[in-house]
C-alpha cells in the first residue's frame, strides 16, 4: 500500500510519514497541489492521498478538483487534512471528489479511525 | 519527537520571516491578496502544527492571529496601520515563544498574563470588522479563546504525542541547501573516490600519474567551490529584517522613511552574514535616526517628505560590498572636525589640513560619536568604531561618504568566505607565518646597503620613512621572542606593510614565500591565549603555519592607530615649512640614534682619555680647564668602555654650556661619535604633544637632547 502526503509544512509531512511508516504504509511527499499533480502524472499509483488545504501555488481544493477532472489516480482515496479555519473548504472539497477529511491536530488514533472509514486497516 | 520539534521551530521561524517581509510590503500594497495569503499561511501553519506538540500558549496566540488574518483574507477587514502594528506585535509574540521553546524546550508558564493583552488587542482589531452572517463561520466566531471542544482535542493530542522534550537544533544551526547543489556535491565526491581508486592502483612513475594529479586538482577545486556555494546565503535573508526595523524606527523618530533594496540575491557565507548583521543594523539605524531629516525639514530643503534608505549588495573583485545609503542631511564635516578636536582625536592644525574624505573617516575612531544628542535609538553605546571593529574582525573594511544636504553612504566590504583566505606566507626566525592578503598593503625590500639608514629611531619606536610617511616597524621575530636569525638592520630585510584596525605598520620578516590560498583551522585554546594568531593552516609543502592576527600584533607591538601616527607626521611635515632654521650638532649617543644639540650650546669637542675620567658619588666627572664638569652619559658609553677595559681609548666629550637655575654651568656630554653640523628646524608643536623635542636636520628626524632643547638654549641666551 502506498500513500502520497501533500503538505507545505515539512513538519506535517514528517509527522504523517512517521505515523504511516508504523502502519507499514510506504509514502511519497509533495509540497503543494501542483507538485502532487506532477507526481501523479508520472503515473505513480497511490492508494491514498493525504491532502492539506491551505498551500501556496495550488491549494488542496484546486488540487482535488484538477486530479479528479484529469482522472489521475481514479482509484485513489483523497483525505483532506485541514484545520477548522479551512472548514468552509471542506464541503467544497467533498463535493469535488475528496473522500474524507481529517482535522488538525490529529492523533494517531484519529488518523487510523478515518483511514478505517475509507477501508484501510493497519497491517 | 526531538527532530520533529526542531523541524517545527525552523519551519515556523522561516514562516515568520516571510510574514515580516510580507507585512511591510502589505503596508505599501494593501490590496495584494497574495501577501495576505502568505501571511495567513505562516500563522496558519504554526497553528496547525503546534497542536501536535502540545504548545498551548503558542496555539492560543496563533489561533487568535489566524482568526484575525482570516477576516482580512476574506475581505472583512481593511489594511490599516493599526492592523499592521497589531500583526507585527503578533509576530513578535510568536517569535518570543518560539525562542523560549528553542532555548528551554518549553513555552514558559507566565503565558496567560503575558499574552492576554496581545490576544485582547488582536480580538479587538477583529471586532471592528463588520460582523459577517456567514453561516459556516459561525462555529468559532467570534470568541477565539479557550473553547471547550478545543481543550478536549488538545488534551487528546497531548496524551498521544509525548510532550516535546528540549529542542536541540535551531534555525541558526540548520541550513537549507538547494538540492541541486547537494547533488553536485555528491557527484563530485563520487569523482573524488574514483580518482582516489585510480591513484591507489597507480604509482608516481606511472604514465597517467600527472593526468590523475590534474584531475584530483580540478575535482577538489570544484568540490570546494560547491561546498562554499552551499554555505552561501543570499544577503536578502539579512535585508528581510530591515523593513520592519526601519518602519518602527521611523515611527519613533517621527521620520517618514522608505527602504529599498538591490542585490538581495548576492551570496555571502553564512557565518559572515551573521558577523555583519550587527554592524549593518547599526548602520541602518544611524541612517534613519541621524541621516534622514524630519519631514518638514526635508520639504523646506526641497526634498520629498519621505526619505529613502537604500541597501545595496554586489560583488566587487572577490569581495562583497554592502552599502547603506540615505538621502538625508549628510554629515557636517565641520561638526565632525570640531568634535574630533574637542575629543583630542586630532589637533586643530591637523584638522584644518584634512581632506573631506579623511575627515569623514574620523567618525570610525574610538571615542567619537556623531549623535549631537544621545538618542535612545542610535545612542546605544555602539559607536561607529565598533562597526568598524566588527567588520574588520572578519577581514572586511568600512568607509563612509557623505555630501551635505544630499546624503550619506556607508560602505562595508567583506570577503566571500572565512574558511579559505588568500594569504602571503612569510618566514621569520625559521618559522612560517601566514599574513592575510586583505590586510597586506604592499611589500618593500630594504637592501643591505640601505638597511642601516632606512630605520630611524625615535625613543623606543623604530620608524621607516616610506615615501615621506613615517611607518612604525615591528620585528616579527623579536616580538615573538624567536631569536634573531637573519633579520638585522645590518642585512637587507623585507617589510610587509600591513593595515588593520586603523593601524598601519611595517612587519619585518626574513623572507617572503609564495602567496597561497590557505584553509583556516581554528586554534587550540592554548595557542589562542597567546592572542597574536587568528588560526593555523597547513601549507602546500605540508608545513604548519600560524596565521597572524594583524590588529592584535599591532596592539602588542605598541603601534598606535594610524590617525595618531599620521598626526605626528603631519605635524612634523607641517612644521618643516614654518620653523626657523637653527644650526644643530648631530651626534650618536646611543647606537644608530641621531641626537642633536643646538650648535650654540656646544663650546668645544674634546677627546679625553678614559683614564682621565674620575668618579665621585656615582657620577662621572672631568677636570677641564680648572673646572669640574659633571659628565652626562645617557648612552652608558663609559660603562661599556670600562667593561671592555679599553683604558687607552679616547672618549669624545662635548663641552656644553648649560643654563640651569643657579646660573650658567658647563657640563660634558659623552657621545659615541659626532656626525654632522647642519641647519635644521625645531619641531616645537611635536614637543608639547609628546614631551619629546624633535628637529628635522637634513630631512632626517633627530631627537634633541632633552637637557639642551631649544627652550634651554633660549633661557641660556637670556642669562648671557
């Protein structure tokens, strides 16, 4: 199983990677929406995308819209990683093809719970 | 978690630096949505990550800030200067907590009282916004502090994520490097390994050996270049802090100032960037506080009310030049000179002869402060002398230019890097020493036949007359107590003319070796305590060499800063034209030291056998024409001769008429040899400054015997 972490904060990327590593999930990272699209365009297959909302260059909402329109990784689940300040975007993101959302700050348990909702169970 | 915490601090600090830059720009372009977005993101990221680490205080503050910025982003608030000030306070508040976390690992306990005022201020700023009826926003609007569900979440996160232990790394100790540069480095290291492998299989005689050596040379050079590049940081990183500084200062001083940059991308070694931070800050402060005039004064002078401070960075012949220019009032030369004279930094005569440029550089002298009134802005005890000292410490230099009414430019010149410096390798007392090229002005070879005459002695100081300027000279081997090997006035010697910390002097060395690019290695504490060396290096031939600290050497050898020496020389030279001619008898009392007496005090020159000299009460006496003459033997010649048991030798004694308090006396002066009788000029000004009387006889500096100076002669004339 492979996941793509998209966040402009290297702290969040490192943190998520550590948590996912412990679940035995291999991770790739991207620093913003357009970077994520590039990674996806390299025809890499991912099962899960953890997508931050507020990012420079291309934010999470635009990213999820674009990747669904371009049908990049159609099987991939997209989980928006957000804070309450972004919650006005969440509804829009879910409308545009995101599958789930996770509120910062999250605990390993809340991440696991949300992943279970998408059908991923820890190895 | 340690790595994560330091990652968090570094990331947050970077974000706040960006926020600071954007804030000052926002004041100029209040409608720029991208700027607001950038500022929002910085605070948002902190808010978003701090919850993971359990820093409640930080989170609370960031949360309030985020909320305010959210309103701004959504167009519910307009950019006002109160808002900008509030956001700058937020920035300071966040920074303060980050520093605390970085230093102590915790965010402090006095959180509530310290932050509540700021939080209230930010909330109030947000409160002025027309309340929105946005349904989605309703959840956390408008009270931002301590919402119950949040507390629960925080408690959760703290339970799950172990509280951050002390954060080790810091933004200052970490360095972001372009991945391309890192890749290039890796490639070059690969090349290096390949070359090594080939060399191991080869041998000195192999046909391809020279080829391999060349390759090693080029790979090493490339690698060095790349590593240096990795250490390079754009000067813009430093400039980024100034818009804020200038803004705050301008407010405090009641000025209207804008700051402009150019050359922000100019790279400079990280450690150098750190080193020039304080001097540069001081220069910018000075520009705003003393440079730019108050708006109404500017308007009266026909200038725009808004002043401008320009920071410029560019490369020039292997160094980086950083300029701080203002379009303010300029520095009043008269005021500088008046102050310098008042502080006894120069004499009035010298001041009158100074060029504008020379006069301006006076402000770098210790003990000089340009602030007419000490303000709380620039009068912080850091004078321009400290600016100069700091810049010179890293091998740089600083100068100032100013035009009345037009503005002032302070120019700092610093080397690209500290780790590798070009140096001249010299030998002294059988050892090698490296002299940094930045301090080296010129090299002089004094051939053997000139060596003896070239060095003039005034009291204890040795001086060399280089193109009509007196240059103090320092024997390196003598200073270090290495024992003279070749260096002696009787042989030819090399003089390395050095300049540092305002001192200019000639360093006498035995031999000059090749100029080399040396790698500076720090000294062990034992060697550092000597205080004369700034580092050590391994030379191309494998020998070790100590790197001489040019400024410290000058201080140790008692070389005075240039202005003082220049002053003395200027006086000497100035007086040359004015003083009346007097005839002098020139003789040697001590070896190689020219001493003179006004000719009219010398009655006769006698050669006396040593045996005729008698002693009474520890004094040497000579019976001369029925009179008992006390002998004056400042050069200890009599003792020297007695020691050598040269009983038959003749002593040269000058019979002098001496005007003392009890009337006229005669005394005898024991001298080595009489050199000359010729006209010369007394340098009276110099006498009052130093207590030593000097004369210029045949254009050579000559000390006038203190008991028989011009004054004594004058008194005697009166008595007679």
